[in-house]
C-alpha cells in the first residue's frame, strides 16, 4: 500500500462481477462478462509536524442487474463509487477520529485488500429498493390495449365459468 501510494500511479482495472461473491449474490441474470471498471489512486499529503498522510481515492462505475421490487424482473441499476479514504495506524485512531473526519478512515495494513473495499462500497451503493421507472409488463391497461381487452371480454369470463361449475355442483 505504501509503495502504491508513493508511486502515485493510478491503478485502472476491470474486475468481473462474478469474482465478487457477496455482490454477485445480489444480482439477477448476471452475465459472465459483466464487469466493474474502477480506478484507485494513492496520494501523500503533507501534514504539519508529522509524516505525510496517506490517502486513497477510489472510483468505480458499474451497471448492476438487480431484481425490480415491483415486477421481480431484472432491472439494470447504474452504481457509482467516488470515495476518499485516509489511512491511520491503528483501529483506535480510526475510532477516535472518525466522527470529525469527512473522509472514511482505514487502518493501514501491509497487504491491503483493495477489491474487498471496492466490493463493500458497491454493496453500500446499491439502491435500497431497485425498481424500473416503468416496468416492462404494466399491470393496468393503457389506451393501446383496449382492443385486446374487448377481445378477451368476448371469451368466457373465468369467474362466470366457475359460477357455472358451482351451479352444476349444486345440481349434482
Ligand atoms: Zn419492474
């Protein structure tokens, strides 16, 4: 992580969604080649009287196939992550400084799992109630469907048929 930040070279990657197990579980009809495009950039920021602060900027964009909560069909939700993090030495410092920091705080680790962080962020960025603006199958009739409606009206009404059956039953 330290070396990555000191390099200052942004990392631009494409990761298959199916490789993110926790996220993939939320998807409906995930294509094998569905991917998230992301970049991560480290930055050293001078701090008065201290070692430079280690910062990370994570950005990601993905179209995630979720389940529409109205029609239960697949709905593509565009999800974006754009987050700054500041690394601190210990969990205690992170807890103590978290309230007064606009940026998220992360504890510096020798092998920092960037993909796990990205997956966490994507999970948090998911819409709470994914829904089509307009579901492909509309439950109510629109003007264009009136013809179909009158056609079906000529067919025997299932309730009428049921009523007829009931009558017969009574007769028997
Ligand atoms: Zn829908």
